[in-house]
C-alpha cells in the first residue's frame, strides 16, 4: 500500500475503497488483523492536520461521504478513537454547521467552501447548490457511531442540523432537495450492494435509530423545515 492509495484514486481500487467494501460487509478489525492494519494505515497516511480526508490542500473540502466512510470504518473497525479521528469528527461537524468556514465567494479565505461542497448543511454543487441528503445521511450515520460522551457542542449542533434536514419531511418519501429534477432519485429505494456514493432510506433509518430517534412516532414533526444556506 503506497501513500497515493489512501486517496480515492485510482477509483474503486485504492485502499479506501477496499475498506469501504469490507465495511459494507460488516467486517470488524477484531475478526482479522489485516483489517485493523488497513484502518490504521488510512489514519496515519490520509488525514490532513485539520482532519480532512483524503489528504488535499488544507483549505479544500473533501466529499462528505468519504469522510463518513473513513471515520465509521475506523470507529467500528479499529475500536479506538485516536486524536486524529477526533479532529476529523470536529472538521466534519464544521462542514455541516459552517462554523469557521468562509463562503464560497471568499476566494482569499484560508478555509472556505468550494464548488462541490459549496455550503453548510450539505449544500452540494452537483445538486444545484442545494442540500445533498445522500451526504447528510452518511454524516449522520458517522455521528451515530461517535460516543455520546465525546460529542462536543459543535458536533451536537451538526447533528441537530443534519437531523433537521432528514426529518423535515417523511423519510419514506425521500422528497429531499433535487437540484435538476422534480422527483427523488430512485436510488433511495434500491437496496443494493455495495453502497458507495448513494444512500437509501434504510440508511436514513439506521442513522436516526443510532442517534436515538427510533422510538419517536413517524407522524411527529421533530424539526422546523430546513432552510437552505449555501454561503
């Protein structure tokens, strides 16, 4: 495993993709030392000082789904939570809330949003700068894996914003912001394998149950409607 293989390229063949696939299968580091070694390798070589993953220019924002996958596989796979991982979770929370991140248009800011991850609450350039519920689902799944006692005020704020998006409508309808179409993606109801970029409604359920909303009546309105802010 060379350092270049900690990035998302070469696509579907680099180390991170292999670990994501193992995560989809429910693999654990306790079952095989090679999985533990791969997770630790990813932490040592892929994380930037600010918690971003994959390692890119400090100001550039990574795709949220890759952050989710990497953090969950380490939490579940390695069973330890080193300082670098805590930093990654704090960074992931900041990308959701917008705390300390300049708007996209502020080109001179040392840390700002970029074209793809263009604003808070999962705003996505590919989704016409609207919230990406696929990415939001992945991040909420990651936060559900993080111990409650280790959730900082920033992480709690990010969880509230993320749940505010996912529970602003009936999750079974998946009627989330659609940038270039008038109906939800059919992938929400395709329960396939493996699950990489997309999310499905079962993952919404997994995230919400993991965050403590499993016993709340589905008809209850938990949050005010999500407001879109792209910066």
